[in-house]
């Protein structure tokens, strides 16, 4: 079975050099990434489907309960037909490999994977606080203190992923979940890719795309730091810097490539400086891409009040804690109608294409 236990990452000690811990986590990642066991063809036989948490073009995410352990999980179901039709086999295979290999407090990981005649299933921890996007939309804007709390955790996730030679490439509030303690988990690794040097794939969300992807230039970790700048801006402003042009995508791309956006006057000097240096069109000036690497971001004045190790260990008070009454409480997710289960195909669909899944 392609699975692994769900024990949490060890508590990080400030007495140990953090980079040594990252090196150990990268070593663990590499071991897991080099090994792949194809998933059982049993589908969700050992789970009870309780509710639908989300739906997309490839399938849906469901709340499921393990019949043996009574533990609750999120099952991401993907349609083989749809994956083949949209030529996303490589992305799906990569997502499974990345999810089964990563293990870090601020990212989700793979609990188990299965397949049946017409679907693939990724079993993930249940992050029951819902999307950060939903909460952000409700309050409209975060204070800088609140934005720093969430952004700091996203930074730690990107730092870890980059240390494992992974590009994330789809950072946005919709891909950040809130756990029951009010801390975050970065999810959805469909666009994640292991890259040792540079790549040129066009992917991502239009408002978050950096100039180098739009211009089809080779890129590395710089793309995630651009998106990080967009994310922080959106947290505090209530909208992304280029959202005013999103009805005309080409016009928006032109503004992105020119770095043409307006900085809100309400931003503190430190926040303005950080965002300005993250949203640098010139890669030789963009924070995260300079000689000091991500230290220019981590040591920035805007983050100086943040205690990184206590943040990683969930020892700081979260600005908002979701109300969750039970494992089956899905009130933090948008209510979706339950569709009737489709009749399964009688023969294995696209067996060769997904043999290694």
C-alpha cells in the first residue's frame, strides 16, 4: 500500500541550528521521493464517505472515515478520464510523489493513496478549519500583525520546499487551509515540481504569475517569492495588486511585466519595503533571489517581531481559531449539494497511464 503514518513532525528546538534540521528533513524527503509503491486498486473500500468538502474540474474532496481506526480524513478524488483529456498525467503523478515525500508542520502530506477502475484517490489529513481564503473574504482585510502570523508560516513552508528542491508554483489563499488551532497548512501540490536548476513550464494562477513565467523565460524559486509578495499584499489590502485588470488578462499580464501596481497608503513603511522588494520585475533585485537567498525575507524588519521556532511549534496565540464542534463538523466549508455516486466502470480505465500511481 502507498501510505505512511500520520505522526507529526518533531517539535523543533531553538537550541539546534535550524539549517541542520532542514538538511535532515531534506534527506528524509529524498529517501521517500526515491521510492514509489503503486497504490492498491481497492478505491475507498475501507472508508465511509461522510460529506463533500469541495469540488473542481478533476473531481472532488470528501470527508471520509476509516472503518478500522474511526479516524477522519479528506479524500481527494481525481477522474482518470479528465486527467488524460487535459493532459495532466505528469502533474498528478508528481503531486502524489511530492505529497508522499514531504513532512513539515505547515504543509499537508499524503496519508495513503488508492485507485479503482475510473478514479485516483489521495487520502490527506483533515484540515477542518476550511480555506484561509474563505475567512479572509469574510473579514475583508487582515491587520499587519495577523498577516504576519499567516505569512510567516507560508514562508516556512516555502523555505522547506525550496530546501527539498521543490517549486510550489500555485500560492494563493485558496490553497492555504486553517487547522483546528488556527494555524495554516499549505495544500494542493498539483503544480509542485522538483527542479534542481531551472524550468520553463507555464502554470499557476493568472493574478499570481510572475513576469518570467508570462515571458516564457527559465525560472527557479524566484517565482514563489513573487507570489509570496502578492499574497502578503492581498492579505493586508484585501485584493491582489493586479486584480483591477483581471477582466482583461492580457492587460493584467502587461501590468505584471511592467511591475505597474499601486501601493496602498495604509501599508507601514516596513511592509511597503518588503512588498516592493518581492514584486521586483528585475530578478537581480528580487528578494529571495539575491546572494543572501531567503534570509533577506526572513530577517526583514517586517518580520522582526515574529518568533520563528515558537511559530513553527504552534506556541504563539493564533489571531483566529475556527469553531469546530466535532470531527464531522464541516461548517467551515462551503455547503455543496451531495451528488449521486456514479456507477463505476467495469474495467480498469487508462491502466498503463496510471500503473505507477
